[in-house]
DNA sequence: ATTTCCATGATTGAGTTCCGATCGGTGACG
DNA sequence: CGTCACCGATCGGAACTCAATCATGGAAAT
C-alpha cells in the first residue's frame, strides 16, 4: 500500500449515499454545488435548523434536485461531512509532501496545522466534530483484533510507517486513533470559545500530542532527532 | 464556594428551557418521564431521527404535553443533555465523597470511572458527546481572561483546589477543560466500537489524563504520593 | 467536418405526506 | 370550584415524490 494509493483513490466527491451516480458533466457540478450550499447554511443556521429548502435555494436548484442525489435531509449532511473529511485528507497529504517532515512529530504537526486552517477557511468544517458519527461507513476493520480504523488514523499510520519505519499494525493504528480523537476534541473546543480558534487550546493540542507521541515513539527515534516540544508548566 | 454549594444547588430536574414550571406534583413526574422517553428514543433511533411523536408515545403522553413543557423539539434534547450532565455531576460528587481520593489523580480517576459507568447504564448518555453544543448556555465566564468554563471543569477545579491546594484560577480551569474534552472524546470513541466500551480506549484515556495531570501538578504534589500510572509502551 | 436528431440524463415545482407546533375543550388536583 | 394539567383534532410548514419538461452529448446523416 503506497501513499498515492491512499490519497488518490476515490477522489469522487459524492458521499456514500448518493442515489444516482452523476453521468453528465453538469450534474457533478450540481452535486458539489449542493454541498457548498449545505456548508454555508450549516454555518449560518446551525446543524439542526437546516432545511432542504434552504439548501436548494442557496444552490440555485429546486427541491427535487436535492432529492435526486440524496435520499433524505440527513444524508446531505453526512455527504458534507465526508467531503470535508476527504478535503482534509487531501490537504494533509499535500502539506506533508510540501513540508517534508523529518520526524513523526512534524508529520502530526502538519495534520494539526491543516485542521486549524480548514476550521478557519472551509465552510461547514465544524460538522466534523458536531455531526452524529454513528452511521458512518466503516472504512476498514483491522482483521487482527477488530479495531475500526478511521480514515485519518489509517492514512497517518501509512505515512509514519513508510517515512519513519514505525511498525504498521494495530498498536500504531490505535494510538493514532486516540490522537485524532484528542486533537479534534481540544481543537474544536478552541473554536467553540473563539470563532478564529483560541490559541491556547491550539497550543495545548500540539503539546498534548507531542508528549503522547514521544511517550510511545520518543526513544526509539532519537537518531532522527525528535523536535517534539516538552510539556512545560506554561504561563 | 464550598463543595455542597456546587453540587446541591439547583437539583431541579428541568432543563433551562422549560416553558412552565411544574406546580402540581404529578407534573414533575411527567417532566422526568418525558426525558426518560427521550433518552430511550435517542438510543434507539439516533440523534437526528427522533420525533416528538415518538417521545410522546414512549412517555404515555400526548403531543400537547410535550409542548406544554418544551418550546420545540431541540429544546427537549437540550434538556435531556442537561439532565444527563447534572446526574453525572451528582454521581461524581457522590463517588468522590465515598472514595475519598488522596491525590488529584484519584479524583480525576473517579470522574472517568463514573463516566464509563454512566455510559453503560444511563440511557441517552451518548448525547453528551454527540449533541450540538453550540447553543448551550454559558454557565460561567472566568472574569480574568475570558475562558468559558464548563460545568464539569468548574466543579473539578473546586474539588482539586479545596482538597489538594491546587491554586484555583484560569490555568487550572483551562487544564481541566482540556482534560474533560480529551477524556470525553477518547472514551466516547471507545463506546463507538463497542457498546459496552472498548477497554483499550478506556485504559488509554486514564493513561493520557494521568500523564497530563502529572505534567502540570506531578512534582509539586510529591508529598501526597501521586499514584498516577506511568505512560508505558504497553502491549 | 458540420449539422441534425434523439435517447437519456437532469431539472423542475406543484402536489402529497408527514411532522412540528397550536389551542380550545375536558379532566384532575388541592 | 378555580386553577393546573392533559388531550388530540387541527393547522402550517417542511420533507419528500413524480409526471412533465428541458438539456446534453454522442451518433447518424450529409
């Protein structure tokens, strides 16, 4: 499994729940237009006040068009969530390629920076934290012990094992899963008290993840020179 | 501000949004019955598929009764969320009284254990993690620097400062806020892959919080003998 | 190469169903 | 017996459908 396999597979914008795969050109534009509208409306009126009529109007489409592509109101939100995740993954992949991190920590730091940046710029990004996750399709099930691996964790696991030789396996996946959860929670908390993102929470998320990472992989990577900041009694 | 003030204040079951304060006895039973029904329905059909009709039927009440107490569908869910939080707080207060923790870590550990236990036994407890938090009334605003303090963090801050002399202030509140977010995220993740709670995530939540706590308050409390487990390369 | 043509995909929006929310009437409490 | 609690038919509006209409892009004709 290579990096390009992971990131360049299924670039398809459509969420898991599209009723009809778009065939003509214009319809894929419609589809993304619908999600663009959904994202804006979500930011405006919130997660549970959104109506299909609002989405349709914003997208310059009719109600019927919404239902051509999505079975119901909730499916639209799930599709938005998946697109946002997909975009985040692509962004992380790009950033890693550009930054060319020299340590696992720098890699994770890329992911954090991208998360913060998208929270600030990508409409509807909030949905990542607030949406109900229970119906998400399980992307992969680790055969060994049954840990369900999320997209992000699986992606980062590949990068970390390929670039830094961390052994790919359930432990790595599990730890990345934990890191993803922690970072998402603390960062989202930071954006709850401040729409531009409270820097204290962002800094703390970085600190927590770097310590976590160092705790598991700090010593064995000493030759690479881990640049992970030390947990200090700040302030 | 004493412990009893914090925990025994506002035992009122009603959420913030009740239309009419119940006066007769039976109506308070109705109110909690409605929330009981809501909790069960939330567990059954999920957060965004719930309807007021379902709630009414489950509670053995009519639609009108639901709207007598709550202005709209969303308010019912918020009320459930607040009741769940309230019950959790009381549970933590009780457990701390019973366990009589000797260290900050033992105190936090109480809170984690209570969280896990309530996830297993309290219907609708999932809502703590999944519900949209953006419309929650801000319980308190730290005057110094504007950190909004959640119920749980504020409560634990009082306990830790009263029992162990940690200095009560924005730093402590902030760090507890971070801990609450991290624990809730990782634990909820554990209940996502396993309805009874995946023990690996639970253990990891404990480990992460104990390390976090030790990082800030480990040394200065050596005389109490912190029992916080060390972050080990487990497995 | 250009135009015509048309099968099929895409869109529409009035119409249907269902759910959120109301309110006047009835029953129960104290 | 006044007031509080409850009910459920009813209304308004949002979710969702479907038959009719429009647009597309490729094939056939020239």
